[in-house]
């Protein structure tokens, strides 16, 4: 799956490329508009047309050239990167893309970039809470902006009909958003300008776009929509690979992260009875064997397999009391729990009839047990997905080459596991 981004300046190309890389793509920026990478190692290319302040006919020529090159390269998704303060030849460049891709193409303009203080509400672009026209762009020496209403800014430059979809629709969720988008498209609108205040709303728009399969949807934005839509589209068209999520941490933080993952993906956790694993008796083997069979069966129904002892219904274990009863130590029992999860994870991966796209582990003891039970020599580290969240590949042993993301039980906000899983899915 290949992503092509047409950007009107170099820093904008880089900004979008970085967000695509964060989603798991191998991204590169081309500094000359008529070049594409000579290497096959990239699946996301951002091309700088250097056309923000160019004459209209020059901008049109460069965008047209890049579009043709990206089609030759085999881009599955075309994105149009625009300035975060909507300066430049926005309408002209959108029109060139729509014309070049044909009548079955719809442009979705989301001017918001929440991380940079740009949000759109009521159709108006606000920069750090101030209407666009009251900021420094009003005094731009080349192309000053004297209004803040994005639909009007786009329509003044475009020959295609522009429509506006407000924040109330987006807040109603992706299903409602898709329904309203379809209604506007049915009316002949080729450019949909949409509000968004948060990244969650941008993701909702992206999912609604991906659900409209009859049209080629083109994200037009400063970067967030392009990155999220590319991720959603790629996942939708990818070969179904399974992601294994193993969580041994029983912290409140881990619980909220799992809950967020479940809400976002509808994956149903497979709970492991920690009490049966905290044992030197046959209950350990019985529980691990039972859970392995349950997970393998669930693989027929789910792409994300959550294996965890972090059940909201489980009572806290008194390891001190259990250790006394079994004449052992608390540390030994804690290791038995981690080893049980490690054994389950290893054998699920080995026995799976499906390809495994990656594995996520939460809790250092669980990760260590997986490496030990999998006879891994180590982990080839590649990138920090989030602070204290590392991505790499297992080295050697039974699981050699399996992509792995590791996270401490206390690390990250409620989105941390979800973000990690999405990263693995993008890498698929």
C-alpha cells in the first residue's frame, strides 16, 4: 500500500511525512517536484511542489506533474497537503487533483491541526483561539488573508462546488458523518469542508471517508487527516494479519488503556485466571493450555487478540498467603504468572494458522518471560513509538523476526496500547 502526498512547501511535506512515519509508514520527502524515490524501501512519499506563492498556472503545472508521477509510482492514496493557515493556491491545487483523478473523486478539507493550535469550528479557522484574519497571516506580504471562513476561502479559488459540514455532525460520530457526507456528494458537491477540534474528531472523519468506497477520497489538510486516513485505508485493504496483545500489568492505568483499546476496536479480551497461574501445581498447565485453545479459536473472529490477567471482575491476589500455602516465595509466584502469559503468547504465535503481524507486551516481567520462553537472543530496537514505548523485532529463537512493541505497565496515557496496536497494524 503506497501513500502519495502533494505538498505546497518543503516544511509542510516534512511535517506530514513525520506523521505518516509515526503511523508506521516508511516515509520520505522529495525536494524536487519532478522526482520520485529510486529506492523501493518507501511506501509514503511527500513531494514538495514549492507552489504556495507561485503563479496559478505554475502551481497547476507542478501539481499535475506530481500527480502523474505518483500514479505511475502506484500510489493507492493521494493526499493534498495545505498550509495550516490556508495560504496559497489551495483551490487551484485541489481542482488540479480532482480533475486529474476523474469525476469519481471527492476532496475532504479539514484545516485543523489541533497539536499546533489550529482548529475549525463553524467553518472558521482559529489559530490559538483567534480567528485567522486577526493573526499575522493578515499581514502576509505576498498573500494576506482577510477572512477566516474556510469554505469561502476555498470556493473563491475553485471551480468545483464546495459544501460545509459542521462540528455538530462530526461530534455525532463516524456513522452520522458518513451519512451526511454521502448526502452532500449526492447533491454534486466535489469538495467537502469539515470542522474538527480534536484528533479524535479527525479520526472519526477519516473512518467515515474510508467507509465511502465508491469514490476516491482525497484528504486535504495540514497533515493529521492525511496520516490518519492513510492508516485507516491501509488497514482496510491489508491482508488480515493478527496482532497479539499480552498485558500482565494489573495497574489502574493498564486497565484504562485496555478499556480504551476495547472501545476503539471492539476486540473482546481473553482473560487469564491469575490465581491458577500463581501456582506450582497442575493448575498452571491446565490454565495455559485452556487459554491457548480459546485464543486460537477467537482468531477466526478477531484480528486483535487481547490476552490479559487484568480482568475488571478479578479479585486481587494475596501472593503472600498463596506463597505460604504452597511453601514457596511471592517472587516465584509472580514469575509463574509472567511465564504463563509468556508461554500462552509464544504457543499462540507458533500454532496460529494466520500470519502474525506483531505482538504487544505490557509489563517488563511479561516481556522478559516471552523472550526467555521464546528462546530469543534479544530485541532489535528501531523506534520509540511513544515515550517509554519501544518498537523492534525479536532476534532468534522460536519467534525470530516477529515485530514487537513493549511498554511498562505505568507508561503512557489511556491511548497508549491503542496507539501501539495501530502502529503494528500500519507496519503490516
